């Protein structure tokens, strides 16, 4: 019987709770382990991504990725009629079982798969995939990428078959996995475009071009104010993530803004930052860098920063009224995702300084995420409420400003 090697990258270790699959890789081989085909895709888990430092997947790559239910039928079609293999099969089959249950499959028991980790431990005394690859000179260029790990396992298996394939226990294990009855797809299998690592555009102004190229009926002042509010929230950390870019595009569509109106609003926002910088009559190096970051995010050049500063300098002093985002004692700050500093540490720190935390409500002032494009429930809910979502690095700056203000 031919084989199918499967590997998952996940948000954590416990699928029976809230951890989800974020990437799947499958390699198909015939009964002599000649590779026939392979397939991989990222999977949108609808939650934060967990240990990004391990799997290396960014949230922006997952915004257009399919959910597991969307690809479940295709996965089952690839596995059916084959002996399924996985390195650490217990781990991968627990996740496959949990994801199939979430996709409404009636699958009472954990699927059966031949475990290459188990047999490697018996054959050569080492079980970790990287160590097995070293033992047999198998390339493992991108460990913890699902397809790379599946490829390496597929190359490892012929060695294990040669060393263990004549034992009765191997034969029984193989038969158990080969005769497992995989369920049929619940719905017609459709061709879902796979999402790959690094496939998301690296163009930071993709959202801007989408806004400026679209034409709509003229908007209204209320719509312009709403767009500026979304823009202000997006630029709190001086960059615009893919999810924030989509929010801005939606806001422009909803408000019916023409491209020239959007450009004027962006100029207006840059000038508002310039007003803050010139509030005391001096633009420091840090303030100028801040202006440059805002300009770059909006597709402007350095000369536009100079023009904004010149415009502000020529205006009446009443323009110089502070409207910068600031935290105040009692503000609620919510944390989501695995950050450099643990959530527990952050919570203890900010509560001691007079801020509050908890769940996301409409009165929440700020959500701090490990990734600005975070797909966590908290981040998604914050965007629905119009609450800014910023990175940990950006929050550190805001928190330092807050401490200076309360300690004056």
C-alpha cells in the first residue's frame, strides 16, 4: 500500500483545549517510498499563533489562509487508501482528530498512523527528527516547516523499513495503520488555493494603492472623521499592518472617499503629528524620526515631512494643542499572544502603575499583541470595537511616556 506522510505546525501542544493547526504538509509516496506528490498550506486558526519563535509563521501570512474545515475534505482525499506516517504520530494525530471533530466529522477515535519517531528510537537510539536526519545525512534545511519535516520523514522511512521491517511488531503496526478507515468528505471537495509562508505581499503600501485606485461617490465629513479615527489607531505604532490596511480600505469604502480625499486626510494626519513635534518650538531627533515613520507608512517622502513642518510653523499658535494618544490612570490595557515579556509580568507591572486590565470591552483603551496582525479573539474583537492593536515594542514606548506623565 502507498504511504502519506503528514506533519502539522501548531499554536501549542494541547489540541483538546484551544491549540490549533497553523500549517499542514503532506508527502505522498508509493510502496517503495518513491515520492509521488506533495502538498502544503498555512491554516488560519482564528486565534493567536502561540510560539512564533518555534514555527516562524507570521500572522500576516494567515489573513488569506483557509480554515481547517475548508481543506479537511482535500486532506482526507490525500490520506485515504494510504498508510499514514508521522514523526511523533501521537502528537499529529491528536491535532488531526481535534480538527476533524471541529469540522463536524464523526470520528470517535484518534486516527492511526505509523510513528517514525517510535521506530527511529528503537533502530538507532535517537528519536528527534533533526538527530535522525543527521544520522542518515538527510537534509533538513527548514525544520519546523510542515512540508520540510514531512519530506525529511519520508526520506527517513526507507532506512527504518530496512532496519525494522522484518519484525512482527512492525508488520502488526503497519497493518493497523494500513487498514484504518478514513471518513469521507462531508461536502464536495473544492480546490482551495493554498497559502504559503512569505506569500503575503511585502509591499507596505499595498493597502494605500488599493484605497487610492478605487473610486466611489463623494463622502461626507462624518465619513472623513471616521477614516481619520481608523488611521490614527492604525498608526499608533507608526506602521500599518495588513489587517490595519484592510480596515482602512473598508473605512474608505464605507465613507465613500475619493482618492484625492484620502490623500488630503493623510496630509492632514501628517500635519497633526508635526503639530505635536513643534509644540515646544523644537523638533528633536526622536520627533523627526517619528515623523519620518509616519510619512513612510503613508507613502510620503522626506520632503513631505519638511513641508508639514513648514506648514505648522506658519500657522497660528492655537494649532498647537495636544491631541496625541496618551494613557491615563485607570485605562484598560489588554494583552494577547506570546510576547518577549510574559503577560503575567506585564499585568503586574501596569496594575502597579495605575492601569487596569481584563477582557476586551468597548471601554478598553488599547490591546497589545505579539503580532500587530494577531488573529486572536481579543485582537479581532478589538478591531470590531475600533480599539487600537499595537505591538509590544510600541506599547513599551507608550508605557514609558505614561510613567513620565504620572511621575511629573
